[in-house]
C-alpha cells in the first residue's frame, strides 16, 4: 500500500485497492508461473484475486521487475479484458498501463480488441479524471478509434495537474493525433487544463516546423475543421490564438483546400471584433492571413485579397499598429508589415477595389533602417526592408497613403520626381542597404540586394540621371570589392550585386575590372567548388554581361566559363526563407510584381 500510495494513478481508489489486497493477497498461494491460468479463469469467485494479480503486475513493471515475459502479460491481460466487463477504474487503469508497456511484445490490436477496449473505457469515465502515464497516452493515440473518442479526455486529466511540458512535447511529435486532441482541450471552456494545453502548444510551435505538423493531409483537414468550428461558435478562448498559429503553419506548408476560403471569411469577420489591445490574438490573425495569401493559388488570390480589402476594420488595425510602432511589439510590427506588403502587391496585381487606404510613414521606416539598426530587432529590419521594396516596386498604390512630411514644401524638382521618398530618402536608403549587405546573415543580405534592385529600378523610372549617378558612386565599387574579397570565395551576394550594377549602368565597361576578377577566380579555382546558389547566380551574371556587348576578349572568356558550367548539374537559387514571427515560422522570399512567391 505504501508503494501504491506513491502512484497518482490510484489516488481516488486507495481504499478499494487496499480492500482487494487485504482479501486476496494473503491467500494467493500460487507461483508466478500459474498467474496466467488464474487470469484465464473467469468465475465470479476469482474476481478479486484476478484484480490483485493485475495490481501486482502493474507494480512490478513500475519498479522494473518482471515476473512474466511481456508477451505473456500482454496476451493474458488482453484476454482478461475481453472476457470481464464492468471493471473498477483502478483495475482498468492498471490494465491500460500493462497493455501500453508490453504492446511492443505483442501484435497490434485488431478491430475486435480495440472495440472491446473502447467499450470498457466508455463505461468508466472516472478513469480520465486522473493524470494518466505517458505510456498510456501514447497507447491511446496509437489507435485512431481510441484517440478520436478518448484522446481529449485523457489529455484533460493529464493537463489538469502540473506536468512537464517537455514530456507532452515528445507525445505531440510522436503522435500527430495528439496535436488535434491538445487543440481540442485548448479551445474548450476556460480551465486549468485549457491553459496548460495553450502553454504546451506554444512550446510545440517554437520547437516545430511545418513538416512536423503537416505530415498527413487528414490531420491538416481535421485541424482546419477544428478552427472552423471554433470560429463558427464565436468562442474566443485563449486556445483560439494557438489554433490560428497552428493553422498558419499548415498553410505555410502549401496545402490548400476548399475549406480555406471559409476559414478566411471567418477569420476576417473575427478581425472586425478585435481591438488594438488584443496584441496576441492580432499577431496570430495577421500571421494566418499572411500565410494564407502567400500560398493561395494564383487563380484565387484576387478573391482572397478582395475579401480582405473589403474589411475596413483590418485596414484600421494595420494602420494603428504601424503608427504606434514605438508601443507595438516587434513581432506584431513585423507581421503587420508582411501582411500589408502582400495586400499591396496583390491589390496592384488585380486592381482590386480599395475601401479604405492605409497611411504609412515611409520616411520613418527608412530612418529606422539608416539610423537605428543597432537598436532595432533584426527581424523587424528584414521585414522593413521587404516593405520598402514593395513600395518601390508598386510605385503608386491605391491601398497605401505614404506620408511625405519629411519632404520640404514646395517640393524641389528632384524631390517631386522621386516622390514619395525624395532625393534624401533615396540616398539614406542606399546607404542603409549598403551597410546591410556587409552583415553575415544570408537572409539579411538577400533582402538588402532585392530592395537595392527595386530602388535602382524606381530611380531609373523616375530620374535616370540620379540612378546613373548612384550606380557609379565610389562607395558602390568599395562595397562590391568588400563582398568579392569576403571569405576568399565568391558569394552569391557579390555576384548578384555585380549583375545589378552592370545592368543598371547599361554596360560592362564601367565594371570591367570586377567582371574580369570574377572570371579569373573561376578560371583559377574552377566552378565545381561553388555552392548551388553561387553557380546559379554566376550563370545569370554571365548571361547578363554577354547580352550587353562586352569587349570581344572578355566575351570569349565569359562564354568559355558558360561552356564549362554546362557540364555541371542544373542548379536553382533557393529564394524561400523561413522567418519566425511570434510563434510561427513563415516563408519569406522575393517580393516582385510579376511573381508572388512570398
């Protein structure tokens, strides 16, 4: 009884267990080898003796003793539960434990055995009011018939008590169905179990990626259905935020179903009921909407963006978060910038109707990049660079109302031509991007290069003289030299920058020394040591340079290198990067008008 009292499994039935042991244990005059035959007989007079044996087997396995082989115990216990009905909760708990720890030694339960066990569990709801061992939970989630009916109640008992989150994280990673059950508990009425479930799911999202959640389409469909049910019930519990985050991760994996547009409709309606103070739920909603738009099929994006642009409250919340950047959380600012970038591109692409524009202080964002990089979260810098790139690509957006308070009135001719950033804004942005290209983070460098391409395109459309002036500035040559000499290897960033400078200067002549340096490096070291990204970027650079009528000797060298590259396997540049915004990893790639690969 001292051993039993240490186990939470029997806490509420200690008196009943003690009665069985007092009655049966002293008269248990048989060897352990005969226990199986005792469990195989089913007269009513042996019932307490059989219960006593079940308790003893449970305790022995708990403490590492094995009176019988696991395969023998598994078969005997399975036969016992198939022939004995109306078991007490303490006995049924021991039976579950024995089956769970000896399952490896026996065959997987057949349909009949699962049905018998399901019937026994249904007759004993008291069993799930306690904290079940992890082995029992894992056993339940092995069988869909059991997990669908008993998964959530079993987890509720475990989550109602203090538990180590790491233990349940292992369960969620091992059994995807456990994730669905945990979501069900989290979205239930407010309770200790639901709060614990939210905490476990938050930890799971921080440790998981989309592949671990979206492993099966059935699970994805069930999670979407669960979110849809919660939204249709209009119950906004703490679990809704986590459920939205899980759904966002599923969407980021690229799995789209017809129910997703119903989800989009309900999430859009949810936005209308939110206040700017609901920062955690806002973050989850913005992440969900962004992930939805980023993987929505191209033929359906017009439908999605039109629905969201018709939500005036969403535009108000986006504007409110961005205007109060000093008080908004960094994650919420990042999510707002990503969502507004996506909406801006899609509105421009489809010429969708705008019901309310969003005012944005673009100069404040540029100042943040130019002057406050050291005091700004790295993720926010990346998202700010992406947003500025979108503003430059779209040129003039019906959705964005860009503030230009930093420009003097009346505007000078050059500021008017470069509205809304003006000449000073363009210069500040060029300086900021140049500094970002010298950092060691590949995603930051890629974002800065893409934005630089958009800035040079903007300048060439608005003021070709300014674009030519900036491309030929000495600091651009110094920046290129720094990238080419970094790590004594050809980095994709250096090749991309050289390609852009050659393209925007209209010829190779101004950058002949740098192009020859790249050719010499390839001729000396060969192309086999290059990464896939570098090989892909080198191919693009050589193609671009050859198309601009270079000198004959340089053209012949570049064509020879191109010929050597043809013997290498095809390579593609990986433009998809994962950013963690809050609890969700979202995909971030090139923002362009022609292709929307967010």
